């Protein structure tokens, strides 16, 4: 498993569409060995990300609740938290 993909199950509040999309994109880029999108790779990547994001959404909806939240927050939440800290100190 890619170490950079964060656990989305059990988040409070629940994982957003953006977080699911970001995880799907990370997965596709890792599996496909793609570091950047080009006109040649974009259609295939977009199609794969959409399919994986849909499957992930279904998976998260069908799994039972976690008893313990995941140990780390998704990257989008960490970025938002840093931006809020900067905004509060400014």
C-alpha cells in the first residue's frame, strides 16, 4: 500500500468528496508511475480516478463504523489546519 494514502474510514466529520478524490488520484499516480499529467495521460487518469473515487465512496458507506479514529488526518485537513493557524496569528 502506498504510505502516503491516508485512512479515510472513521474520520469525524466523514471524508469529503475532495479527500476521496485526492486519495484516488494518489493511488492512480502511484500505480501508474505518473508524476505529472500530460495530454496523453490525462484522459486515462481522469477515468481511473473517477472509478476509484466512486468505489471508495461505496466502500466507506458500506463498511461498519470504526471504534477508533485513524491515527492521522488526511493531507487536505492538515493543510486547512495550518492555513487557519496562520490566519489566526496574522
